[in-house]
C-alpha cells in the first residue's frame, strides 16, 4: 500500500518536471493551431481573412497568431492580459461563464471565452461595412486576437486536474 502511494507520488513528480513545457502553446503552438484553422476556411472566409490581415503577414493567418502574446506585456496592451485565460475556482471541475469569466478586479466578461465572443461579434460586422472608413471596430486586431484566443482556450492547462489534491 505504501509502495503504491510512493509510486503514485513519483509519477506525479515526474509529470511536474515536464509540465512547464506543456502548459503553454508558445509561438509554434499558436502557429500550428492557425495553420489548421486556415485549412477549414471556405473560399469566402479565406478571402476575408486575407483582406483583414496586416501587410507584414503576407496573407498568412498563422504569421500573426502569437501577436496577442507578444504585445500583452506592453504598457498600452496590458489590459488584454486577463483575456488569455479563465479564472475557474479551485476544487471546481466545471466552467460557468457567469461565475468564472472576470478579471482580478471582478470585471465581468474579461476572460478568454468572453474575448472570443466579443471579437467574433466584432468580426461579424465586416460585411455590413461598405468600406474600411465605416468600420466601427479595428477588425484586423479583432481577427488577430480571436485567432490567438481560440488557441489559448484549447491549451492543455485549461483542462489539467488539480495535481495538489491528487496527492493528498
């Protein structure tokens, strides 16, 4: 019995050694996620995405998928930090939008799922505008944030169990 408990703890400790490498996608992971997503776009959607991308992306959505991580620590973009994750309480095995989608100050809708909804709604206005001068939102930024946050919400760290409680 004691031997199996030590074996279990040993496996947990071994897992903890590799966790830092799997908790975040990083630039390569976000690139891969967006490459996969590009393959699912229909012709109209692909044309729209290419029209919204900044020139430096050269028509490649994956080239801008890590942009939100690159700018989040910049003073002007610090507000976007809470949009990269969900703050689910300890000891909860479920996600509830009204309970969990907030920033550290308790402001509602400030999490990755709130951001996905917000930027999806902004991008839906694209075809309503006849020219870029009529855009109510910066749709290029909306596309770059959305493509990044889709990757963020699918990261392993959003689904890991509470390892501390598994050992006790």
